[in-house]
């Protein structure tokens, strides 16, 4: 299995373990498989039986093997078994699925250690990183950005691991108290929280600028765990497959997915699964008031917005106006034209955006709905509050604000969809007490494993929105700390 960059016109191949540790490609592009593996009906039948008999970890191993040929198969099975296990996840199912009435389902992706869907990828990534670094005798300094959940998921997945430090950028004051407490309460010698004076897009830009500095990146062994890392998306492809198998009785059935998203990572994994041949009908993008993606999927125009234009909402993990993973999707839509993709994202997007039908082959935008199966919708604060209250009243299920965005949009587009819709859960409601209180008149339930989180001492460094200040902090910290050597 070879991987190529979305911006590499020469299509120079890389291996999985090379891109695992590297994050962004040297040309600034994002990695994708040179060719997507194919899911046949026979393979789906085998996976259906495997999931029923041996569970989620066994299915994950088989999916991962399709994309990874430079780690022994037996090692992949052990890695998946360690990543997807109890008590790290609170249920042996790993991803349970419940019905919310006729033709609407909820896939529970928040049973992991930080109560967010990001755990589904991060737990695997932690195992992969530790394995590969130990095999190479190297160390890595992970640099990431979070709008809420990625940071804590990454830190809990990497805490205490051999040969790894984590530097995580957060937008100062933009996360909920629970999200901040989860991250800043960690007192680990290999974890470093940085509160940046800006919004999430500023944090993401700093990560990209540091990663684009080839000399700094090489000298300090900088790696990535944000969804620019292909292994994150690979892990997420698995739960599209497992959910499809749980919702259907046979391979002739199709299923749609509605995904709350700001960075386009979670739904990009659904796009990959559909391209592989999973019988997916529609992929429905659900945004909040920061509706850059909804605007694109209804007009064909991608118009990234500034930090000043990015609203702070009650679904803060989606307060994003420049979607990193969107480049992977556009690369596929444009026939994997690396020259065009580089022009759109390295030039046009920075100049204010682009209209796909003005830049690509005529009819390209039309294919997004018909061939690639995309729909979209947006949600407001009042929509979220009303949806949380309605779902609790009707089904006795309390959902978080981001998942409420998904349920609201799924219901709004249902007349256009001829298949059951699965909403992918984003997080447990405990992370968003203020909005839950507004919707239900009471605080959300606090799972036992999170008791006392809000009382922990905080460990965080405040920095200006300046890439050089971040580089200096990273370099100084690396010089003054050591990480546990590989076993």
C-alpha cells in the first residue's frame, strides 16, 4: 500500500509507517492511499460474522491490514486489541448503536477515556506510535491543536508512553470548563498544554507553520496527531463499517450517515469508506453557525473565514472556519489532480477561497451530490437546545450539543434521503453542562470515571499567537526534559 500527497504532481509514494510519524507531507499536502482498497460483498459477509463473534478490535485489525503492509499482521492484531478494550472503553461493544425512532440511529462513539469520539482514533494512534518508535529506536514530539476534544483524547492516549512528548495548543478561553479541566488537570512529565491567544484556526495555522519548517521539524522530531494524520482517518473508517454492519441485515441495504463536523475529518473517513465500496447512501455534513462547509455543499464556493468572523458557539468543537481535511476530499473530487489541489489550497484558499466550478472541470460540483453522495445542513443554538430536550423527552437519551447539531440536520434532510440515517455522536453531555442545563433544567449525569475532574490543579502555559514563540517553547522544553526510553 503506497501513499501519495494531495499536492505532489510526481505522485512519489510513501509507506504507512513513514507517514504515520510525519503528519503533513513535505510539500504541505495531506496523505491518502494511492488506491483505495475495495470492499466486496464477500468481505462484508466475513466482517459481519467476525464482528458478531470476536468484536470491534478484531474487525479493526482486518480493516487496518488493508491499508498497512509494513507492520506484521500479528502485530496489527495485538495493537488493535490493546487500543479497543475495556476498561479503556466503558463497554465491550466499543461502539453501541441505538435507534432514535424509525429510520434514525445514534452511533455511540464516546465510550472512551475522555468521553469524545476522538478516542476512537487516538487510542489506536497511541499504540501505533509507541510500536513504531520502539522499532526504530526514535522519539517524537507531537504538536497538535484542539478546539475541545482532540487535545484531551491525544493526551490521554499518549500519557506515559515511551519516546513521546505532547505539545497541545488550545484557543484561550474558548473551551468548556470540563474540556479545559480534562486537559489542564493532567500532571504528566511528557504532556505540555499551551493556551494560545486566538481561536482554533489560529492554533491550527501555527501547527501547520511549524510543520512546514522542514529544518525545525527534522531537528526536533515533530509529529502530528490532528486529523491531518492519515492514521486518524483510518481508525475512523472502522466505525463506519461496524455501524453499517450493526444497522443492516444484509449487504443489499444502504445506510446514510449524518456527521457533526467543522474540520471535515470525521466525515472524510465516511467518504473513504464509501469510496472503498461500503454501501453508503448519503454523507450529510452538519455544521453549527460556523457554516463554511454547509456553504460549500450548497453553493460550490469554499470561503474560509478569519478568526474575527469565527463565532463562539455552544458546540465549540465545531467553531472552525478552515477545514483541514477538506483538501483530501477536493483532491478526490477533482480526479486527484495534485496541481489543481495545490493551487486551490496553497494559493486560492489563502486569498479568500474558490468556487469549484470556476476552477475545476465543468460539472465537478454537481458530482459531489450525485456521485459522492453529499448533503449538508446547519444548526443554531436554539436548534441545539430544542433538539436536546426533544430527544431526551422522546427517547430518554441525553445528547451533547454537537450531536444535537447532527440530529437536527439529519431530521431536516430526511425527506431527501431514501435510507436509514445514522448520526455519529461527538461527545458525552457531561462536557457541556451549561447547554444541557439550559435544555433540560438540570446538570448532565457525571459518569463515575470523571468524578473530581473539575477539581484538579491546572497545568498550562499561556503564549501569544506567534509561531516563533511556540517554536521557542518547544525547543526549550525538549532541551530541559527527557522522555522514557523504549522498552
